[in-house]
C-alpha cells in the first residue's frame, strides 16, 4: 500500500518486466483495479500533479 498525502491510501497491483540480457534490470508497472477507490484516487492524483498548460 502506498500513501501519497494528496489523495490517501492506494492499494495497487504490480507487475515487473525483466530483460533477459540483464535480469537485474526491471520495469515495474503499478496499477489500480478500475472501479475501486484506489483507482479513483490515482486518477485524482494524476489530475493534481499534471503539468499546467501555458
């Protein structure tokens, strides 16, 4: 569980992509299940932290 102060607790699932040529390198993707409170909070966090258009 993560707790960004702007939106509160986020229960996220994760998956890792490993490159066979260098197994110590990974890309980790964190996602929230659509329709959950965590999903709504993640959408809100994105809106609060998105760059403003000039």
